[in-house]
C-alpha cells in the first residue's frame, strides 16, 4: 500500500470526515468518467467519525504545466452533465455546515440554500437585516438571471482555493472538497478569491470549456457565498467582500448586468 496520511476530526461535527470521504470518492469517479488521468484525488482507505486515512501527497511547487493540466482536467469534469442541482446529503464548507437538497432550479438552490442560509447565520442583527432585505428585494430576479446563465449542473469541488490543491511530483491533486452540483463557474470563481491559480490554469480551462460572457459578475455573486461563510466564521475582515457581492446582486436586480 502507498504511504498514507491520517486526518483527525477537529471540526466538532461527527460526520465531517465521512462527508469528506464521500466527496473525494465522487470527485475521483467524475474525473475517471471524464477520462482525466493526470489530476489526482487521494484514495480513501478507511474513514470513521474520528479518522480519515487517505493517500499521502508530497507537495512541491506547482509549474505552469501542472496548472494547465489542472485547468483542462477541471474543464473536462465540469463538462459532464449531472442530473440536478444540489446534493443528496448535508455536508460542510470548511468549518461550517453546508445544507443540501436536490433541486431543478440552480438559481433557487443558490439563492436559498447558499446565500440565504449564510445570511441567516449572521450574528449582527442590523447587518443580517440589511442583507436579508437585498435578497428579499432582488432574490427573484437573481434566481431567474442565474438560471438563464447556467448551462447545466456540473459536479463542483465546492471549496476550490489554493490551499485545496497540492502539486505533487507527478500531478496536481484535489483535496478537502465540499462537493455539490451547480454552475461550473462557481468553482472557477472561488479560484480567484485568494490570489488566483495563474494564467496557465485559466488559459487551459478556457481552451477546453470557455467561461461565459457574464463570468465577471457571476464571480462576485458566487464568491459572496464564501465571503459570507468567512464573515460568519472569522469576523469583520470579510465584510467588504460581502458588500461587493450584494452590490452585484443589486446591479442584477436593477437590470444593469
């Protein structure tokens, strides 16, 4: 057996590692279905409530070629059409719960189950009320706009920032997913939230599955989910990012997007 890494459950949620293992296995299956052999996902050897044993990865600096491989591989995985939006069980985004269900409407799922849920968790009552008012006023138009600009459900990694990609000696590896099915550009949006994945990644992705003409405003809307999550977990340093996202929603609601 290859060398393994033992991850312990430090989340406070009994099923967190089980959900992570399910996500890893689903990503591996989707990459295989898409014929992607050069993007790795750690193999799950065993999992329970306290421990997850997976493939150990020795990380090195990622080259432009490795980023190209990752971009093309993700594009090919995203091109696989899934049956519906959402996921069959609740899971976790970092240290926070991520409620799920199956839904035929991407806009409804994202507005209600992603943005609405995070807004409901805001402890500052005045800030929560302010954001709830934006969703109440513009949520219907945002739902329609997202549905009009989403091609089909794709399997998403769900938490695709730099820290959740490791560059091994042989290939890039995806770790720590928060999987669900949604608009593929939600995954790509998050890659740009904390510095980006480099031009080689985006060039390779777009050459295989080009981003849409409205990706720029989608990025602000989709990353609002993650800014809200970080605001709820870590505090006011992420409030500005939330405000940018809500400004994008207001622009959509007023027909400026």
